[in-house]
């Protein structure tokens, strides 16, 4: 059997400048804020608001948005379970690189399967994978229907749409859970503030 396409006979190349030095330069600690939830739950909105808030505090972040990455890196992938798994695996690997670079990497993907999210968590150093669950009811997401995709899914024009005829597995042990309060979704800036407070509390926004 040919091994032409396998990565064999490879060696790890050490680099002269390490993560600790990069973190010192940036005065922050690399981590991954992984935002998961249904389409329309507000993942991208939170990612943007968080990135803006961090920027205003002089902290370097970068957003990996599922929809955007599917225009390039992941354009060969669809929405069947194996494709979603590969999508999450690749984004997990890229997020790990950004985190190693010292950035606060904000990944915003439906990432519907628990084992795929957990595999990404396992790639990262302890406690530097912060899972944020957008726990918004399907009815709210569907009523927003910003892209008209729920309507198409209900009409059977999109098959395997998450929450309609494809599963979403809720996190069991996420670091942050975003919920409605008194039936109202808090403003994006307030949600971003909640995540920033967590990052501050855990020491990600400074280097001792
Ligand atoms: N079948 C199906 N199911 C769910 N979503 C669909 C589907 N087809 C297209 N879309 C659009 O793709 C966006 C989700 O991409 P992701 O890479 O985040 O998905 S996944 O994590 O691999 O499940 C998702 O973006 P968001 O609405 O921002 O979540 C949709 O715009
Ligand atoms: N916190 C919020 N409060 C009110 N509306 C929101 C909030 N977050 C997102 N939205 C709205 O919901 C819709 C879907 O948000 P989006 O961030 O695109 O979700 P997702 O990335 O999960 O698909 C958009 O029209 C957005 O303006």
C-alpha cells in the first residue's frame, strides 16, 4: 500500500521564540473562546462584539467564523456529520495555532456534536478552551431567521438543517452559558462584557 499521502518520517522543528515570549510581548495569554449554538442564536454577533471590546482594551483577538471559513479553508465540506466533524477538527487546529501565537481566538461555529467540540478542547492546554453555549430557544432562532434558512429547511428545500432535521447536542460542562433573561436576550455588548469578565477573572488579559 502506498504511503505517499501519509505524514511519515516527519520531525518537530523547535522555533526560537516561544509562546511565553509572545504572550509577554502582547501582555495577554493565548486562548480559544469557542462559541457554539444553533444558527441564529447570536454566535457571530457575540464574536464581533467581543472582538471589538477586546480591541478597545488593547487586546489582540481574531475571529474564526464557520460561515466565513466555509468560503475558503473549508469550501470542500458540506453539512453531513463527517463533514461537520472535519470542519470542526480543522478549525480546532487553526484555533490552536492562533492561541499558540498568543491571540484570543474567537471561534464561532454551530459545532453541533459534543465529541467534536471535546476533541478541540483536548487539543488545547488546560483551561485555555473556553466553551460558550448560546442557549437560545429554537423558536427564537427561527423567528429571527436572518438568512431565511429556517424557512427553506421547513419547506424541505434544505435537508439536514441543525435543529430542524439534524441534531444539536448541548454542552454538558461549558464555561459560559448565555441565556435569555425574563424572556429577553441580553444586548450583544452585555454578553461580550460577560465573556470579558470571565477572561479577566481567569487572568487571560494580562501576563504576571
Ligand atoms: N444544513 C445546515 N445546517 C446548519 N447550517 C447551515 C446548513 N446549511 C447552511 N448552513 C449555514 O452554514 C452555517 C454553519 O456553518 P458551521 O461551519 O458553523 O456549521 S458546523 O459547525 O459545521 O455545523 C450557518 O451559519 P450560522 O447561521 O451563522 O450558524 C448557516 O448559515
Ligand atoms: N443579543 C442579541 N439580541 C438581539 N438580537 C440579536 C442578538 N444577537 C444576535 N441577534 C440577531 O439575531 C440574528 C442572528 O444573529 P447571528 O449573530 O448571525 O447568529 P448566528 O451567528 O448564531 O447564526 C441577527 O439578525 C442578529 O442581529
